[in-house]
C-alpha cells in the first residue's frame, strides 16, 4: 500500500498474544441470542392482527433509515403505510426520543 494507507505493523506482537479482549462488564445478564414472537394469544384473545407483513415492515424500516441518513428513499414503506391508513413518521424524533434526549 502507498503512504498513510499502509497497514500499521507492530513488531512486538507475537502469534498467540492477546490483542483484543472482551470486557464482561458490558454483557447484559439477560441477553438473548434469538427472539421469536408468537402472536397467537393476541390474535385469539384480543382479535388483533398485525398491520404489516414482514416484507412491508422491512420496506418501512429501509425508508426510515435512508431518510435519516439524508438519502431520498423509494418510499415503498411510506406508501404501504399510507395505503393502510397508518400515519407514517416524518422522520423527526418521536416524542419519547425528545424526552429521553432532554429536548
């Protein structure tokens, strides 16, 4: 590589040396590797149905993230929300985020 792009090589590091450590203080005691919901109870007892299927939800999330990054999204998620009568966010902080941030 050329100039400052060349990787830094530390000649003091030997094979088997610990160069990265995980600090257990930052582990959450109830961390779960896999979460999967079962909405059967909500469907049967509350007569609840989700507003979006998984693909529609992904489109909403992608639209939101692109907008937050300053990139104009294709608005497939936004359009899915509007077609179902759902008030889609304007990408401003939500009320609870403003409270948490002290705004």
